């Protein structure tokens, strides 16, 4: 049976929320539960449902009165508390205002775009986007460092796919084995995001995906989650999420576990930049802007609606390019073009013998063992020695192909030569 992929561990969150709701006055608790159920009836995402279910009790505690009795002055004091006592960012305050307005609209029975006097004054602007700081962006070198310190093929593939695809973490974590389709260029998979389904292309991540799929514990089951928990998991066993030990692998990687993997790899690789999943998305979007993709194409690749202004967030790259041209062309200052460009830059090596895509730093093809990469001096010397040994052994084999006999005869000859030398 096809197992549901639970990315955000909603069941665990539901238990915590219930404990909080039980501490509220019965009327407020009932209003919150009814409103949130209405969101699901309207077809809102489960993530939206939980966002309201977690934040509305917090609003109720701060107001400290029944919702029906709340006034404009109460809400003004509420938002002032959120700003002064909690030091929330503008966007977070905007989100609280938006949720408050939406809740009281429902509570007082108002239709869409109509609001009761208690909240009609609220301007909920949540579009104050910060420019992404260039120094926080992950470069191709950062990504390769994280991949190189990963201990297992799952983590290597996860980092490579997350970085190159630029997908939302929920889109990546809900992939199944059958989602991945390989072709002559690399691989494609379909993700389902905020703007519906879209096709995502990866090329550089293909060798890592291939390596992981070879080791995937349920590789023959297309419905198995692509990213699974490795090893024995007490939480899985305790909560009956698997039939027995061998099926522990089918338990999918959740958001918190994925974020933990990224943090551990970054620490091991000595990377100090933010490595939350969304920064991988920021970094990919920026690398696409550097590559010159127009806003419409960026919206398509990143899964933004065609009316979105998200691509404008990354226009600071154009300013960097302008400065680079100004310094080099006008002032004659040499600019290192290869310096810290974001993205996954290392292309896979394609074996000319069998066509297999290999890691960018491979020396031999993983399928046919053909030499493909650039070899270091010591590697070349080692290969030369091996070739000399092979030639020597080949010379020992007689016409009858009896290697054992030839080696014995050679050994006898060596011993006789040593004896003769000692007698002189």
C-alpha cells in the first residue's frame, strides 16, 4: 500500500496543540477549532491549517478575553506587545495581522473582502522582502564541500538535488522513487508546489542520485519515499509506523531530520553560512539570475506564479554585475570572474566508453571502470608501476599459458642466481 509522506510531522504537532487549546476558555477554544476546520473545508493546505491552529491560541492568551468581546483598542495593544516584547520582524507582525483580520472576518460572519469594524482598519502587508545578502549565499564550492563530507549516498544525493533543483523543501521531501526519470541529458521529476505541478530538471546531481538509488533499501518499490530514514529509528518503532524492522526504511525523512542533516554536514565541512533548506533555494535562484534567466523563465523554474514579483528579489545580482563591469572596463581593476559564484558548478563527467554520468572528480567510470578523469601525479605513477608489473607477469607466461609453472621457474632462476653470486 502506498504510504503517505508526512513532511512536517503533523500528528506530533497536533498533540502539542491540543494540550495548549485545552488551557483556553471553552468559547475561545471552540471558535479556534471551528475556524480551522472551516479552512480545511475551503480547501486550504494542511500547513495553513496548522499555522492558524498554532498561532491563534497565542493571540487568545495575549488578548486574555473572549474573542466576541475584543475591541479595536485590544488589538492595537496586542500588536504593540508583539512588536515591543517579542521583537518580531515586519513580515511576522504582518502575518499576525493578516491572520487576526481573517479570523475576525469569519467570527463575525463577513464575506470575502468585507471586514467588521474591529479589524477593518488593519493593513496586513507581508511583502517587505529583504534582499538576499550575497555573503550568505551558498557557492558551488560550499555545496561540493558538504557533499564530500557526507558519510552516505543518501546525504550526498539530497544535498546535490536540493542545491541544483532550487525546489521548496516540501517538494523535495515528498518525492518517490518513481518520481525520478532519467534521460540522455540527466534526470527530470515532477513536483507539486504552490503553483501546481511543474517539471524540474537536474544534471549535476545525476551521479549522486544514481549512487543513492543503487543503495536505496526499497529501490524496487517505486512508491517508496525517495528520502528515507537510515538505520533503526526508535520513534518509528514506538509509534508503529512500520510493520517490522526491515520496513523501517520506508519511513520518510521529515523536515526537522532533513534540516538536521544539513546542519551536521555544514559543521563538518566548516561552512558558517546559513544552511537552512530555503537558503539552498535562494542560492539557486541567484545563480539563475547570474546566468541571465528572464523573470518569466525564473518564475517557471522556481515554481512562482507568472504574476509573482519574487524574481525581483534577486535583482541585486544585476547591480553586482554592473559594479564588476564598471571596475574592470572603466577603472582597469582586474576582477576574478570565478570568485564565489553561487550554484552547483561542477558538471558530471560522462564516460566516452559507456555514456554513464559520474561524479565530477571521478577518475574511473563507476560502470565500466574506464579511465575518465584527470589523474594526479601519484595516480599516474601508480598506474605506470601496475602496468610494468602486468607486462612482467605477461612475459613470464609461456606459450602454454601456465602462469604457475612460469612463476616457479622464474623463482628457481632467481634462487640459483643468488647462490651463484654468494659462491663467487
